[in-house]
């Protein structure tokens, strides 16, 4: 399809400091602050800083309030956090988060494993979070996990996804991210969900995709979504990430790979690719292993960090 069929701009939302790190051994709060500050200098406009979950549940996210308090906020960058419930929302608002994210799984089994709640209970919790956030004029985005497949229940019917999204709309949510939590999506299932959303009158601007690359289809899925007009994509620096409650859920699509691809399609990201690659390379030294990103090691984009 010709490039002029794609949107002319796009937004890459960085999730590495939360979704990327949550599956790793905890790193120092100071290192997390440095990571967010470095990402803020690359031209990214939305960064997921962390989550307000119980430290015993996700130890790597302990101290997110300290991260928010200590980062150097860059004008034009939105600093987002994930909250699991009303208490988490209270803490996030008090800590100065620019946006809140809430999550509910389309799969009841995954929701019970991930959030220890039924889907109905999660929808009610989200309604309360939206009300609290609205009183502080803080936007809320809903992440619909397992929108394309569940490791416990298998394939997920897009009709179920849209029905749940409609319930969340009624609860006050205005923007949505549809998550391929374990990398089960293919171009055909991406199209099937987007077709169902379109049939339900869903504006493309209300849609973001959260893609994983577990089965190597992440960037192919992004391209077909872009051809349908989607322009907001989550990605994790270096391809770090996964879900602690989903077996086999390896990393998100790498931010550098996504930026490289979107820019090549004429979907301007506004992100400095070389600066982003240097952040990914530095993160490898912090994590202590090689990350799965491809562009960071390919051709003229590869640069060694300064000694």
C-alpha cells in the first residue's frame, strides 16, 4: 500500500520503565529515574513511569512515587502510571502523575490471575478510578489485556473485546489501548478487531495498540493497523517486557524498531532514533543482558556508547 495511505504522524508511547521493568529483578530507584530522564530527552511524548501496585506483588515497581517526585519533567511529555484500583489512583494523583492507566482483561481467567478480581469487579473499580481522576482533572486510559488471545482461554472473539470496551465507555473511560498481552495476535486478528471496532462506530483516534513480539509478528501487526488508520502504539525500549501473570509473555515491540518503521512509512514520530538507541544500549548495562531490539544492532544506526 502506498505510504500516502498511512497517517502522516504517529505517537509512540514508551512503556519500558513500567511494563519493561516489571518482569525484571528490581533495579535501584535512581536507575529508574535516570532511565525516564534519558527517554524524556529523545522526543518521546508519553512515558509510562511505573505502577502503584503492592510491592509484594510486583517488587520491581516499588518506589514509583519516588520516581515521579525526582524525574526532570520535560515540557510536552506526559508521565503516565498504571493503577490497579482506587487506592492506587489516590497515590498516583497525589504523586503528580499526568495520566492514569487502568487495566482489565477480556479473559476472565487472566483477569483473575492478574488482578485477583472478576471482570465485573474490575469494571466497577475502573468506574471509581475514573470518578476520582476526573475530580483532579487527570485523564484515564483503559488497557484491555488479552484482546487478541489468552494463554489460558485461547482465542478471544473481537465481539467480546468491543462489548467490554463499550462497558468501560459507559463507566467514563474515553481512550483505550488494546493489548496483545502474550503476542498471540496476527495481522488477520488485528484486522478482525479493527473491523469490529469500526462497525461499532469506534473512532480510530480512540484506539491505541499495545503489541508484544512473542511470536515475531509485532511489527507486521503494527503495519496492518497503521494501514487502517491507527497511529498510537505502545513500545518498550530495547524490547524489554512481559507479563508476570502470563506464561511465555516475552517482550514488547522494541521502541527503536517501532520508531524506525513508522518514520519509514511517513508516519512522523518526532523521536531521535540515535538518541533512543543509546538509551537502549545503556539499559543493557543496567539490566545485565542483551535486549532483543533489532535496529539497535543493525547497519548505520548502531553506535557504541561513549567510553
